[in-house]
C-alpha cells in the first residue's frame, strides 16, 4: 500500500507538469484583448481571430492578446509564420500592468518575432541582462539600460539566420525559469538573459502591423528551482 501511495504522488507530480495548450484551435477562450483604439470604438474590426484552426494576429488595430492567467517557471513552444510578406510581432512574457509604455505596451519582457530579428529582447518597463551588454545592447550617449521611454531597451539576439523563409513555419521556444529567459528559434539558441526584474506574469501576443498565424501555443510547466 505504501508503494502505491508513493506511486500516486509521483504520478501526480508528473501530471502537474504536463504541457497544456494555451490555444484550443477553436476560439480565444483563456485570452483577453487589449486594443486602445477599441476604447471609444467598440465596433472596430478585431485584431485577433481564429481562422482554419489557427490563431491569427491581423496586425491592426494594434494591441495585445493577453492570457487571463499568470505563469512562472515554464517552457512555451510557439509555432508561427508570416503567411504573406515579412512582418513584425512579438511574444511578451512576465506581462503585468497594461499600457505601461507609450499607452500601448504592457509591462513585460518582449521576445521579438520581427522578420530577421527573431529572438531579440525588448525591455518594457522591466529589465534583463545578457553577457557583452555593451555589444549586444547598444546605447546612445546619455542613455541608460532600462525599459522606460528613452532607455536602451533592445538587446540583440545571437544570430539572425535561424528563421525560415516567409510562408514557412517557425518554432520558437521560450524558457522562463527564475530570473532567466532563454530563447530558441528552430532549435538554435538565440538569446539567454538573466537577472530579469520579473519572474512571473501573463503571456501576450502582439498585433503590430503585420498578419501572423499561430498554429501552436503550448506551455509546459517546469519544476521550481
């Protein structure tokens, strides 16, 4: 009986760490939309839709699709493509206060998806550090490293040649554990930051001017440190 009890505990722990889809392929259940232009125009066209079993960011009106839940210590797998021409979008982790920057972007750390630059970090009222800061995070005279207006907010990724051609599917894996964030694009490690000023929060997708399709958004919890 004791062995069965131990087995039940182990199986429960395994079950608790099982990956779960954030997108069910049918609707936007579990997500909420924040589009500033919709505040005074509730009949504005949607920025995010479900089409042919895929979650689609139409790019405009600009805004964010945000999970209702908050998460920490996880591995997020995102399969996406710019179906038409190259474009811009992003996955925001550790998201919290909405519209914290420029009346648009929630407080977060953005993992860039812009074509040719997938895996860059953008700090949005949060901060994270990487090795070779002077090289990877160029700043102008008088700028400081931070996430506020006027700060040096962009951190360059390690390689810009990991993406596939527009129209082809990319796989981005984002691992958030403690104060670290790691990013892989098509199995290549493209960024690794530490000393993040946030370690939990919501996950957000952007509508940032370009249409992008998502066919997989899956979150796998990681054991706490």
